C-alpha cells in the first residue's frame, strides 16, 4: 500500500538551517586518547547526531564547531572520556526552525 501526502523530514536539511558562532576554544575535549584506542565500540562515532566525533589514524577527532549541544555524549561515552561544557556565552549553535 502506498501512503501519499505524508510530509517527510530530512535531517540534513534541518541541520543546514542552524547557524554556529564558533569559539576558538573547544568546549568538547577528549580527556585521554589512549582510552579511545582501547574503546572498541566507539559509540561516540554513531550516537552524535552532528557527527562531531571521527576516528582518524589512531585518535578521535572532535569537530566541536558543529556541536548541537544535545548533551548525549556526556553520558554515552562508556569511559566518561569526554570533557563536556557548554560553549562560552555568545558562542555555539543557534537553532532555526524554518
Ligand atoms: S566513546 Fe569515549 S572512549 Fe570511546 S572513542 Fe568515543 S570518546 Fe573515546
Ligand atoms: S553534545 Fe550532542 S551534538 Fe554535541 S558532540 Fe555531544 S552528542 Fe554530538
């Protein structure tokens, strides 16, 4: 059965609406890269909706500039290996709904 006229949401399009005021000081920091090397599941690479975390060569990179400040990574890193703060005042994401 084909259901018509159901609006769909493209998450990439929604994220594109956001604006970011980027601070030069990262508000997300990996505490110990050695811990990341021993983390086989690397859940941060999948649960972050903004794909902030990536594995490059032998370490975790943090593209904090695109962070949505949802807070998921502060609780989901199995090793509590992410130092998480909000961006400084005046910096960070500005959400746009349309
Ligand atoms: S989940 Fe935590 S320990 Fe594992 S790779 Fe990500 S930041 Fe490192
Ligand atoms: S706070 Fe949310 S968007 Fe920002 S890095 Fe963590 S999981 Fe990703």
